């Protein structure tokens, strides 16, 4: 089976890279996007998701990038961790808060109760999703219930919950692409 490439303009990656640098800061082009230069459709897709979920939406960008940091740490995605730490530092996040998040010591992160609940949910969601591939149905149902309860405990509205879950999924996807490439 041979897959046919969709024709794209050679200038498309350059245009998207310019958008990324404009949105994230001059000379800021994360490797995950640079590595997709030869695949304009994938580059467009992942950048579009990142732009829509992280740079727009109801939840604050700082919170979503902290969520990304939890995901990247769990996935051992050093590049994405470094990118998010840089971005969060640029947004005036405290270094000791970021270090606590990377260590998984969310209580020591000196964040609001709501942010703490979001970080806990993120960690639980990532761990339980990975564990979901192996346990018996009864165990999986228990994990699902615990995860749903943690999501409810965030106090987020339904639309914000969806945005949070989609953000977690995006950062998992970015980590997978980054780690495999």
C-alpha cells in the first residue's frame, strides 16, 4: 500500500513558522514543529490544535502550560518540558512553583486550590489512561470513576472541563511526536 502525499506549497511551513514565532516570541520555534517541516499537513494540524487550545480558550494560558508541564514530565519529554518551563518563566511563573510541579509536589507549588485540583486531575488522568490498557473491566471502571471525580473536584464548568481534557490530550500527542522523532 502506497500513501500519496497531499501537495502543499513549499512556503506553507515557512508561513506557519512565522506564525509560531509571532505567537510564542521571536526566535521561538519548538523542535516539535520544526521537525514537521516536511509534513505540512501534520504541521498545520498540530499548530492549529496548539493555537486553539493553548493560546485561546477560556482557561488561562499559564494554567494550560502547567498542565502541559505535568504531562511532559510524566512522558519524560525533556524538550517539551524545557519549552514549557521557558514559556512559563516568560509569563512570570515562580521558579519554585515550576520546580515543585516538575517534581510532582503540587502541594508545595504555592498555587490556588483550583489550580492544585487541575494539576492533580491532570496527573491522575495521565496515569489512569496509561493504566487503562491493562486492568480488568472492574478496575478500569474504578479508575474512570476516580478520574471523573477528580475532574468534578476542579470546580471547572463543563466547557472548561472539555478544554482541560483536550489540552491534556494535545500535550500527550505533542510528547509522543517529540519523543518518537
